[in-house]
């Protein structure tokens, strides 16, 4: 009986060894599931509001320009990106006063209710304009925007005019 148990143990061990050496039987194809997350375009600005204060209207012989407070923006992507900038028309929250964003200097020559925004020598328009190409993670600090006031006789005297400066990143 003892011999039978030993012989049975050897048979089970031999069968296990033989079967473990045989390759697994598979199908005619196999699949690996994979993922990737591409870098996304990203831009952040250091502040969400900017107040140019109170300014005089421009005159035909004098362009009234106000400097805003300095801010920074960052290409928060992991790769290089083009940073674009645009602006909006200015509107009053208390009346129908509206200033059209004029993409050049000389507001009085453009007519009434025309104002301009300028960053790094670039006059903003309502369409995206390339501000520059920035490396991933790079920050542009000390950006000071300029506001060129509309000509005397324009709407909105004594009213707070509201507008936006928009930044867009593109890879």
C-alpha cells in the first residue's frame, strides 16, 4: 500500500511537470489595451480683473493713454505653444454706451467711440493675433497693457466701461 502511495505521488508530480512545460493553447490573435493622454494647450493669467482707473478722452492733438497694472501669463502646457491675444468692444453696464475696439493708434482719426488696447506693441483686435511662441511652462511676467482712450465727444463719460482681454493657447 505504501508503494502504491509513493508510486501515485510520483505519477502526479510527473504529470504536473509535463503539463507545465507544454505551451498554453491560444487563439489565432491577441490584444493589448493601451492608452495615451496627449498634451493639451493651456494658458493661465495671474489675475482675472484689471482696472485702468479714470482717464481723459483723447483729443485730435493728444492721445490719452493709460497703463494698466502689470500681470503675467503662463504657457501651462508641457510643450511649446503659440499664445494669441484679442480684445472685445467696451460697453457700459448703466447705459447704451459702446466703444468699438480699433486695432491701431490715433483714436480721433478713427472717429468717435473708438478705443485701442495694446500689449507689447501689438494693437488688439476682436480676432486672435499672435503674441508670441512660448516654451512649455514658460511665464511672461511684467506684461503692462495700454489703453488708448476714445476721442472727446465719445459716449460713456463718467461711466465704467467694461471689456475683456482674451488669451488663447494653441499647440
